[in-house]
C-alpha cells in the first residue's frame, strides 16, 4: 500500500513550550493506528499538530507525498485529513442533517451511507445539536468527518464519557470502517485494550515521545508491558 502520512522527527508545542519531541512514524493507506498513553502525554497535541494547530519547532510532515508542515488547517482538511476533536463542537441551532450536509464533499460517503451505518442519526436527523445525547453528538462528530470524504480519520477519545451501550455501537462502527471500508484511522483512546482490538498498530507516547511502537496484537498479548506503558501510576 502507498504511504499516506509520514512524520519525521516532529518537535512541536504551544508557543515556546514543547510538548512533542522527535516523533517519527509512517502510515500507509488503509493502516489503523492506536495512539495510547497516560493523561497529558501529548496524544491530542499530536493530532492537533497533524491539523496544523500547534507550533512546529522542527521536523517534517508528509501527507500523500507532499510536505504539509506549513499548510493551513482548512487546506489539510480539504486534502483529506478528517479530524474528530476531543470536544465534539455541536452547533445548537443546526439539525443533525445540517451538521452533515454543510461539510459534505463528493465521494463514497453521503447521507444515505451515513444513515446506514448510524441508524440512530437517521432517526434524529431533524433534531437540533443541543437536543442530542453525548453518544449521539459523538456519532454526529464522526459522521461529519466522514461526510468530508477523508483519506484518514483522526479520532480523539471517541468513547470518552459514554455509556457502555453507546461505546459498543461506536466500536461496531469503527471496526466496520477499519475492517470493511479500509479506512485509514488514528484512534486516541484511554481504553487501551479496546483500541488495540480495533487496530493493526500501536504507538505509546510518554511525555511527548514515542516509547513503544509495535503491532497492536503483540502489545495486547503482553498485558504486563501494556500496564507498565499506559496504566495510571
Ligand atoms: N493549548 C495549549 N496550550 C498550552 N499547552 C497545552 C495546550 N494543550 C495542551 N497543552 C499541554 O500539552 C501537554 C500535552 O497535552 P495533550 O492534551 O496533548 O495530552 P493528551 O495525551 O491528549 O491528554 P488527555 O489524555 O488528558 O487528553 C500537556 O502538558 C498540556 O498541558
Ligand atoms: Mg487528549
């Protein structure tokens, strides 16, 4: 498969402060990556850096063969980076369907296909953003990113704060995206075992650096190591 994303010694942060150091990895089209680590180690900052919202102090970011290190956020989105932020950013006065149609770009993901994988959103299509449960908001957030027809989905703790039944529903969707639709994804998750079960590859961050990089199955099989890497001290 062709290379989609390559980070080469990325060092980045907010203003003068540095929160990511010397981060390098490559993803090919169709790859699925779990990005793990304790609170505050830089997982969100890494996704935000891919979107161009931190200060890049050093290193390079290549996307589909082009250097995007200086590309503004809206152009990265148009170039196929589908970001689902940790905060879900609903518009209270837009309906579910409006949330989806305002960002739509041509491609295989359209309303019909979204409503097929998220039947609950079909039922709620006329509800306003402020009339949705947390789980429904997360579904809208993922669906909205899919409607841009991205080449990669960047999911920042999609299960955070959601009831187990909704988590199951989202797991089903993400598994389908990865395994049946061949979607490239980076999923940041506190539930490490869940994230490992959904992905092929895993990277663990600690204080802004990569401290582990392997296939997901082998990390899942080594429970002691996993606990050492991600468990809350
Ligand atoms: N906008 C910001 N300005 C300054 N520092 C920030 C900003 N956002 C995050 N940081 C700092 O960057 C570091 C990494 O934070 P980040 O949010 O990327 O971690 P995280 O791994 O996503 O944590 P969590 O699991 O809590 O979501 C932390 O020290 C945090 O305080
Ligand atoms: Mg975060």
